[in-house]
C-alpha cells in the first residue's frame, strides 16, 4: 500500500476565520482553526482524525470538501489541486467526495421524503432519471439495512440510527470515492454505534471506499482506522498507523489523551493516568511556539517560542515535538 | 455499612397527549453509605427519570406511582410534601446535570449563584457564604478562586463550569450526590480531570454518589456497584467486578461486545446488538430486551423475568437462569425460587 499514489494529499492546509468582525471594520482577531496540516490518504484506506473539541478536525473535513474555502495550502485529489477550483470546476470532484454528518437529526431536511433526500444528489449530477433512479434508491435503502417501504416516509418517522443510515445512503447515491465521516456515530446509542461502524466497514470492502473518519471517541477511531492523525489547536501533533500510535505514542499530548480514555475494565491500571492540567488554549491570535506548551509536563523554554517541526521520527511515524526523542529515549 | 437509599418498585410514568409513557417500570436498588453506584443505559432506558424521581423533580405530566417507595436515610420520600422535599433537596441530596453550559444562569455571576444556594440552605451571612463558596471552588481545583468567583459562566470553560457546579452541589455537605452524565459534554482530557475530582471528593467527604452514564468506561473508572437499565427496567445489577468480568444478562454481554477494546492489537469485528431500543409508549409485554435478544424464548416475549440471585450481590433478570429453560453456555442456572 505504501508505494501507491495517495488518493488525496493535503499540503500545508490552513483555514483561518476572522472573529468579531463588524460591518464597518475588519476584525484583527484571527481564529486559526486549521494551521498548516500535512497528510495524505491512500485509496481504500481509513484515515482517522482525532482531537478534542475546537481542535479543527471538523473544519479540516469541511475544508477538504470545499464547504469552506481554504485560506492557504493545497488539496491534491488524484493529482489535481482542488483548493482553488471554481464552483463549476468543483462539480466533478463533488461527485467523488461525499460527507456524512454528525447529527442525524439536523442533517436531513424534515420536509423532504427519504426518496427526495437520497435522490437529490442523483438529480444534481444527472446520473439517473425515472424508474432507474427509483430503482437505485431502493437498492441503496436495502444496502444500508432499510426497507423499500421507507422510501416515501419523512425523517421524523425514523430513529437516530435509521436516520444515520439514510445519511449514509445519501452519501453513497452518487458512488463517491472518498467519504468524509464527521463524527458519524457520536450521536448514536452505544448498541447502535457498532451496527453503523460494521456497515461502514462492509461498504468499504464492497465498494473500495476511502474514508476520512473524524471523531473524538478514540477507541472507535482506533478500531476503524488504518492510520490516525492527532490534532491539537489546529496543528497535527502526531501521525502514525493506528497500532503504532496506541502502542508507542511519542507526543506528550497523545500520551495524555490515550491515558485519559476510560477503559471498560475496572482492574486496568487506573493510576497510570496522566491528568492534564488546565484547559485547551485559545486558537485566536496564537503566539509562536508549540500549541500544547502551556499544558505540557515536559515543556522547556524554547517550546514557548519555536514552533516544533512536524517530522518523521520512526518510519511512517510523524511527531511535532522538539523533544520527542528525549522523552521517549529513542 | 448503613443503607442510605433504598428504592423499591419505583414506577414513573408520563401522561402525554399520546398516551402513557412508562419511563421507569418497577425498579429496585439500594445504596450504602460511601457507595458509588453507576446506572448505565442507553437513551430512553429510564436512568435519568430514576434520578429525577429520587430528587423529587418529577413534574406534571409525570407521576410516581402509588406502589413506589424511595427511602432515603429512613425517610420515605414519596410521602413528603413539596416544602419538606425542597428542604431535603440541596441539603441532603444534591444533583449535577449533564450540560454545564445550560445549568448555570448566564446573567448572574458564579458568586451570586453559589452564595444563593448556600444562604438558602444555611444561616450564613453574605460574607460567610462567600468565604464558603471560595473554599469550595478551591477544593474542586479552580485556580485563584477569589478572583474567578466574580466571573460569569461564559468566562468559564466547560470543565470549570462543571467544577463550579460540583462545588455548588457539595456546598451543604449532602449525603448523596446524583451526577447525571456529568462528563458527557466534556472532552476526554477534561473528563479525566472531573472523574478524578469526583473520586477524590468521595474519599475526602465520604459522600455517596449515584453516577448516571451511558459509558461503561466511565463506570469502570469510578463505581463500585452497577445497575444496568434497559427499557425502564433493571436488567442486571451487581458489583463492578461482577458486571464487567461475569456479566450474566444478554444485554450486558451485548454491550460489552459492541464496544471496541483499545488494548487489543488485532482488528476484531464488533458484535452489535441488532435492532433498536423499545418504544416506551407501547413497551413489549415481556422482557424489554426480548425483541433484540439472541436467546429470546417464548416466555421472554410473554412475561418479564424476575431478578434471579446469581450471587449475594448480583441479580440478573433473564429467564435463562431458570431451572426449566434450556442450558445455554455462559448462563448460570439458579436453583429453586431464590429470586426476588
């Protein structure tokens, strides 16, 4: 898998928002939601993006599908930079990249029937019409574990898990290659989460889909992903294969994050936990230096002034920390 | 150890325009002094309604049915009138809620909201109450409490708001603290801080805690006893070791299998529980889990199982424990009619 060309490559991606802007004067406050991300996703792979709320993981997903226009950087999809394409040029790529949203209650239009919801993309991209279109919708419904009868119903008639299935059918309708899953299971009950995750895995096997899986539930991300990137305040802190990341986390933030996952095993070492002091800092007008410095237990003077480089320490294992070798005795 | 809270045959229903919603359907459990009891369940399992019933916060159109009994510290709570209950609430039993963003009033300062509670329940003067509030904020780990107390909720982060709410809840040294999903709205690193704080406070103050959550991981971190709820009923209860290492009920077993294990290296496929949670408007007449249960038998659909005594502390509500049901691997048979 390592020799093939990546399906999508993100280079130095930045998305900044101006906050507190009024009509009369331009705000000077810049919220750096995503600040220079670099990663790639291979075809057929699941790439997990984790981080706490406000770290920019959702903004990353939304920028890749161009729901937001990137402030800077490149998004190379299959060899073409789509970061600056016009809306018209983007249409071809919209068909290839689809998205599944977090909240199945808010992401389906309550006034549209299931047929309309799933068929909307088919119509927009003029893929099928008439009976063929309806047949395709039935197929999709059955594929995601719903029934034909459901096609004429409205979203309020479904449970959360079923709605998320409709959202998945909608994303699949135009046969995309890449699906951005933005917290697709966090609004669902525990017993339903496994159903949806298994279905996503099956669909990937069958259709050769590529996923960007965004979530804060680390154990689920570990389960579903091949490689994982850990974000903190708009920066990528660490990136490795999922086993490597969990067995051998090199960044102090990843170490703390992993140790704070509550493990469903009462006898598992409770005292090994690293409790982080304080809260996530503000992404508004950040100062140079490591974003994690204020909460890091290994913080040195230069951490507060020099932004650490995102570098490959072990093969395929990237870390943004000045002292990664020292901390981990490498 | 003394029994602090004994809930017996609690039934809470809501009479809506669409009909009766039976949120809690006859549950019993007890809590000793110093216990941390976890109540796990999915949305709609009745775990929050249970806690609101204990707090006496069930309002129209909700009703706690006649046959229910909630005995707290030798007082029958269901017989108290509004005034007596409101004296008890806050003083003896306190509660923290899921969403620290909405349980604080945005237009009053933290100082205002904390001293209001303290003065309502004690005879303290304004300045004494302020002193007490600062001391409490210090105890829950808010830096520079003298300054921060003057701030408003929007100036506090999510974790700090939850700390402030815990401090407020503890202000009158309650014997029982009910925490309804206290960390669900928080990030994992902040969740770790809050759970750590709760464990710490429990050690220091010996307050009994009921922790309501849907996250088995959180339960494993802090609780010593667990009640597993589903469809308004108790499926299984026992000590933390029993529920995690020797689960008996098919629902508890299913829950364990449907969550990914972080410590495993090989990719193991998750085993989901098929189907979806029951509609409490028309709950299944038998075991609420029977429509989703891989072992469901005829009797399961007709009649809900009693709680079988698995051990001194463990109870499981499943017909498979009955002598007359077929032998299924992993299910203990219970002799005679030893169930409650």
